[in-house]
């Protein structure tokens, strides 16, 4: 019963994290085509969506730990699980750098470029996490 609850939370976190992360990735390709003033305003407006993505990541990690705890003895030797956890670490590192970048009072063009790069790295990490999860728990 609790496993179903944690799995539901996990998928809700995936919806929040990956859904907003994917939207941010797409916007990262669209923003460079916009006029400078509009691009800056749109990029600042997307900060809220980044925080939704980070909240989803926190929910994913918390529910993932709850799901993993009873299975740990059986899966701890899985190289797929270790790869998944390493990819989660990359995503967390990107998120931490992103939060730090967004705390600047006057974000510069370099800040937005950095956020775009971090978003692309997070998207690649997310893809790797899903692929490794499928193999790890297959």
C-alpha cells in the first residue's frame, strides 16, 4: 500500500521535474530567436518554472529513496542503479548551480547562457536516469 503511494509521488515528481525541465529545454532553443528585451523578460519569467522543476526533483529524490529502501539489499550491486544514482547526482549539481545563478540580483546574458547549458545537461541526465531505471528495475 505505501509502495503505491510512494510510486504515485514519484511519478508526480517526474511530471513536475521532467515536464517543466522539458519546457525549459524547448524555450532554451526559442529564446535566442527573440528580440533582446523580450528574451530577457521571458527568461526572467521562466525562473518560476525552474523552481517547479527543482521542487519536482526534490519530490523525485524523496520518494525514490522511500521506494529504494526496502529493495536496497537486492539491487545494491546493480551497475545500472549506480549509473542512475550518478546521473541523479549530475542533475542535482546542475540544479544547485542553477539556483545559485538565479539568485543574482541582475542576471546577465552569461547567466542565461549558463542556465541554458545546465538545462541541457539536466535533460541529458534525466534521459540517462530513465534509461538506467528501466534496466535497473526490469
